[in-house]
C-alpha cells in the first residue's frame, strides 16, 4: 500500500490542536512595559547582540541572509531569537552528557532566559531578554519551544504524522510565532499560517537530516507511513550503511513526504501578507530558500544518507529577486 498526498486534504486534527496551542500564550500574556528601564547598559547589549549575530552567521547561512533583509532593530532581535533557539538545541544535543544532566541544564537555561533581567555574563540570555522585552514576545512561546526541544530527551520515534506535527510545532512553529512579534502582524488570523509554515520548515529539516538523525539514534519519519511503503527501521539502517541500496520504495516514500511538505508551504506562505510590510521579504526568503532544499533532495535521487541537501550561496542569491517580487505582490488570504 502507498499513500497519496492531495492538495486541500491535510489532516485537520493536528491543525486544530496546534492552533489552540498557539493561542494559549496570547491569552495568558501580560504585555511588557515597552518603556521600562533595563538594568543592562547599551554597550553590554551591543556586545550581546553582536555575539548572537556571529552565532547566526556561523550556524545558519540561510537565516543569516534572511534576517539581514530586516530593518536593524528587527534584524538583531531575530538573530537573538536564533541564538536562543540554537543554545537550547545544543543543550539537548550535547553528546558528552547523560539525559538527566541535559534536562537539568535545560531547566537552568529556562530559568535564566525567562528571567526579566538575566545575568550579564551570558550574552545570548542578555540579548534575548532585551529582544523579548522590546518586541513584547509572549513568554509562553519560549516555554513551548524549550518543552518541544526537551522532547528529544524522551522520544526518538513518531508513530504518525499527527505526532510529528505536534513535535514540529514545539521546535519550529513557536519560532515563527515569536518572529511574528518581532516583525509585527495583522492579528490572530495570522496564527494558522505561522503554525503550518513552522511545520513545513521542520519537516524539511527532518527530510534533509534522515541520515544524520539516524546516526544519533533518532528517526522522525512517521512509522505508519514507512510501513505503508513497505519500509522498516532495518531498511533505514541498510540505506544509512549503503545509500546505493536506495530503491523504488524509498523514492516513492520520499516523493510522498516532499509532496506533502510542499503543500504545507503552499498553505502557510499566504500568511506572509498578514505580516508588517517591512518583514515580509525576510520571512518569504527564509521559507522559500528552505523549500528549495526539497528540490536538491530530489535532484540527488533522494539520497539523504551520504550527503546533506543544501542550496549554495549563489543559488540563494539567485532566488532572492523573485522572492522579493512575490513578497511585494502578496495579497491577503481569503
């Protein structure tokens, strides 16, 4: 048996659940006082924000390029957001520590980064606290992200796409929801689009990193969908050891995954028109450059075991004019 991904037939149950999760931090958010005085001086903040920019440049060229399209204040806040997410990921991915120690480190990080005035010797926490304050980002989204990343300490397999979508919300949709506060948006009508776009971005990560994740003991591909294409974990182990063993089953499975992934982008991208105008190009660039990775996976015969799919700098720059035009002509979704 094989599955088919059809337009306008994305599962409804996970969408409803994740939208409720996205609304909860807004309903329980006490707006920050934009005029409150920070204890941190300007020089310390400049150093902190510069550190976050350097982290972004080093670890995500795509996000660095996309965030560079924002106005200066939004740009540095977006890079502080990236650095916050990166450090959170790094805590869980630390191969030198046991899970119990990682969880303790994660809880310590939670306490530090959610404090209104973190200690000034942690540059990421300092910049992130300032960005969260200035842009009135609900703390609940940062909490949800930390909880989502912590899931990797307990769960390494996902039975269904609904389970995977819930995980993707925690580690990716939350990032988009926080970024919306940095950029500005037209109201709660934007939430479903941000949720879907976050799931789309994370699914691209998952498809790109199947081999790397497998070697770390993780398999994010839905178990029921693998079975529908006659695939098992034994097959993933074989393909990881010998990518030349890729066969029709794997190609058809990946074609299904990529088709659905593109549908999620198509469902999420119209929400860019609900963002403030000066931020649309940056978000469109981040999404479209990530979506292009799917084409690279296809172009290399669905081999996600011996290579990491990517779009080079020249390829990214070549795509920017059309992305810019699309962001400029975006119309409000019906």
